[in-house]
C-alpha cells in the first residue's frame, strides 16, 4: 500500500510540474501561426476556436498511469479533421495490475478465480502478456490557458481495450494436459472524458477518466475437500464495471 501511494504521488507531482513549467510560443502547426505569447502587449484576450486552424495531424505518447498498473504502453494518435481523432495503443504487461482490485466492481466469491483473485493469490508469469486499445475522440474547441502560454482542449471518447495477464498454477493445482499456466484475457469498453494540453515545443500532456464494462475469460475449476483446485479445459467469462484513469506525455508533429 505504501508503494502504491508513493507511485501515485510521484505521478501527480510530475503532471503538476509539467503544466507549471511549460511556457513559450505555440508551434505554428498547432494554431496556424495565429498564437501570440501572453507577454506580448498585443496578445488577444479572446479564446481561440478550431475554425481554420491547422491542427497537428500526428502525436506519439507514453502512458505514465499504465506504469502503475505494471504495463508499458506506447500510443499513436491521428487527427481526422479539426475535431475527431483516433488513438491506437500497444504494450506489454510485465507484472500484476496493482490497481485492479481497487478499480473494478465484482462479487466477492471465493469460488471464482477472476483477475482479482489471481492478483492476490498467484504468481505472475512472464508470458505473452500483451496490451492493446483503440479510442475514438471528439474534441472541443481549442482554447488558450488563462495563466500560462498553453493551449488546451477537452474531449469525450469511446475506448476498447484487450489485454492478457498470465499466472502460474499452484503446485497442488490439477489441470488437463496442455494447460501449463492460467491466462486471463480481458476485454473492456468504456466512455472516457479528458483534456489535452499543448506547449511551445509541441509536447503534450493528456489526462482522462473512464467508466465502462470489463469482461474476463479464464479457466473454470472445481475445488476438492482438501482445497485443491482442479481446472477444466473450458473457460468461463465474467463481467464487471471498471474505472480507468490516465496520465500521458507525448509529442505532436
């Protein structure tokens, strides 16, 4: 618990410093060359809209929040028009999801080996633990920050994610031939809301929150009188609500 709090605190401080430290002129591609720094006496006090702006078409980013979940994720975002963008991400799960039990809502059932149970009771296996997601975003107008030389815009989006985490069986577990570990495949769809902030050098800061539904597939089992688990070749799937959050650094070009 102490380690989780330390990681969350470090992430918060990094985000705060990024917003406070980023000052200067905006890249010409972001606002079509119309941006004037706030220290210029001729600076316009009106908010900027997307009309006629040449928004940068591409962005590459790295997710800090996914590191808390022990997943390394890189993303590529492509802007289509002035308001709509598609973001695709790929990565690798290198450890247990430290936030899984906090962010998901599921029934407490000791006879169900869902992802929460695996996180608490099993050893993580370094297998093909992939992560992938895709998000469609609809952006608001581009606006100028009141106190800093930054531009920002809000968005709402629909996101789909698919990722796998693998765990090792206990020595007392029994399983059919061919089942050497216990993979859990997760598929989720969520509604997300967030904000993108742009600074002079083209660096971006994104943060978002989401709420959706997560489906997890894993091997079914029976438990004997000695509390040993006997796994079947078949899998079952459960569904639950889950929360997502993100803090992402990137660069637009």
